[in-house]
């Protein structure tokens, strides 16, 4: 009997892989919460084990660092970013919805549009990066393999193939994405490991840099490199709930936390590939063209594999969540319709960014904005989780999505001004202190040119939010039976849930 039941379950799971996902941001039904932390690891690692991460790994060399400083900056950035990211995996199993909707518990069910904005910004950035760099790698490999120069036409075709394939996978949904990433993780890892052998004969671990630091001095440039690497794990903060919502709440929290932490540490493989190979190209600012030019001919086909599968993997993990969230803000759109709309707009941006704007400059600007806007939002979410002892009311989080008002997380007109009053100043503080090639704030020299924007934005967000919820206590209903941790609670009643539109 057990064997028959297992076979039926397997057949049902296989059918779900090829069926278009119907779930939006409403809580995942209990019967379908069948994912494991290992699935979360595969999606997190698969989405980053690609050329998009490789290109981020090449940037410290483009900034002027030598191999060893570039690797230490990358290691520091990935490790710190992974530690900040990991707690964001806890909201999905608790509320069985995405993190933008979960943030309504702290920002208010209307104020959670902050999370939706961050999700959209990150999705466009990393979907674009994945298509840009994967398309360029595909073009370079084809040119090297067949000795043809297709020019902009070939680039446009490559971008179109990867973008459309990504959009199709996102429309099919979570199960199909999981199946793609099962292949992507193994394939891209094997090809990158093979690449270390392909370039080993030319690699020099004593590489001291191309001369001249992008920010003029060593330490400001080293910190910039660390922040660039950190942007990769931080970018997953808005998306972890998209996948962890399928994990049962009964799964031990340490196992859930370990999945994104381990996945981000594993990205040291593509990061290391990028750092190592960037030392070999003549101009790291033209990394893709330089890499394909120095590649052994036999490695051209594996590069095509990484470009296609890797671009698909990164693009889907970025775009899927935004389509999911967009549908909740515009209830007339289904998840499929919202995904198609956002994906189509992103494709337009991809072609404009590649043929009109400077790609490297666009990447640098986007990762800075993602880091300084998302990290304080994550800090507020994590503090909120801690002071509320992980207590949430999933049904009340769906009020705005259902066209209702009221409930535990309505606060003031659907917005919790305490969280907003902490996030906005923290973000502004970070931007004022930023010191990057494109974004230089008026306070960039406050620490002798070293970029302390991330530290500042995290401190301001944490201190302000804790102070505000202590001085202006939140309703006792948000804390649950055990009551608040560290802070006070008010006895103010919450508004009843009521319909406001038909």
C-alpha cells in the first residue's frame, strides 16, 4: 500500500512540474507544502551559479585590485551578505506567502508596497544582468567556435532566446523552476570546474592588478568590491519567500536557515571563477569579450551551456517573484498575466540597456541601489520577527490582496508608519554616504573615502525601528499570546476586516 501511495505522489508531483502554477500570493494549501530546505538550496544556488555572478566576481579586478585582495573582498562580502540574508527564509514557512506580503506585518498591508518595489527593482536588475552577460557569452562563444561575426543582430537574437525562454519558465511557475534548477546546479557547477582546468595554465595567483584603483586608494576600492559581492546575497532577500513558502512550518528553523546560507557560500565557486579569469583578460571592463577570446576552442561549447542554462536559472529566480507580487497589487491580473507583463517590460529594458546605455555602469548603479534600499528593509523585518517571537496571522496579511481593509496589520490606513519612518531615513543615509564610481553621496568622504554606507544604513534602520516601536507601542494583537520581546505593547484594539470593493 505504501509503495502504491508513493507512486501516486510521484506521478502527481510530475504532473505539477508540467502544469502552469495557479497559486498567487495567497497561502499555499497545506497539501502542497511539500518542498524541503534542499529545494530552497537548489533554487538559491541555481539562481546565482551563473554568468551573472561570474560578472560580479570580475568587477573587483576591473576596480583595480589584485587577485588576493579581490578574493578576500569577495569572501567578506559573500559571507556577511549570506548572514544577513539567511533569516529572510523564515517568513515563507510561517506565512506560506512571499516576503513582500509577509512584510505587511511590519510595514502594514498597504505599506508592504516597499517590498514590492524592492522586488521589482531587483528583478529587473538581475533579469537584465543575466540576459546581458549570458547573451554576450553565447555570442562570443559562437563567434569563437564558428569564426563568424554576427554583430548586433546575433546579440539581439541571443538576448531574445534567453529572455523568452526565461519568461516561459516563469509562467509555468514554481515546480517547473525547481526542475530547471535541478539541472542548472549540476551542469553549471561541472562546467565551471572544468573551466578552472581550461585556464589553469595561464593563471597567476600573484596577479597584482592592472594598475590604479577606481576610487584612488586601496581600502575604499576594497570595500567597494566587498559591497559589490554582498549585493548578490542581499538581492535574494525579497525572493526567498517565493520558494520557502512551499516548505512546511514544522521543518526545524536551523535547517531552513542553513539552506540560503549554504547556497550563498557555494556561490564562491562562480565568484572565484570570475575573479580568477578576470586576471587573464586584457581589459576586465570588457570581460565577456576577453574571456571568449582567450578560451581554448574546446571550451567554447561548455561556455554556451553555461550561458543558456545559467541565464535561464538566474532570470527565472528574479522574474518569477515579481510577477507573483505584481499580481497581488493588481488583482485583475492573474499570476501568469502579471508575469508576462513584467517580463515583457523587462525585455524592452534589456535591449535599451544593451544597445543604448552602458551595461557595466548600469550594473554598478543597480547593485548599489539594491544594497542600500533592501538591507534596511531586511533589518526591520528581522527585528520585527524577533520582537514578535515569530508570531504572525497569515490570513490578516492577505487583506489588501483581497480588496479589504482592517485586520491586525492595518495600522493607520494600511501603513505602519514606525517601519516607514525607520526605512526611509536609513535608505537616505546610505545613499548620502555611498562612494561608488557612479553614485557618490555628499557624505562619501566621511570615513576617509571608505564606503560605510551599508553599516550606516543598517544601524540607522535598527536603532530607529527599535526606538519607535518602544516609544510608540504597536497593538498587543500583533504579538500573540506570549507577548512582545524587549519592547512594550499598547492595548489599542485593531479594526475588524471589512470589504471595500466588490
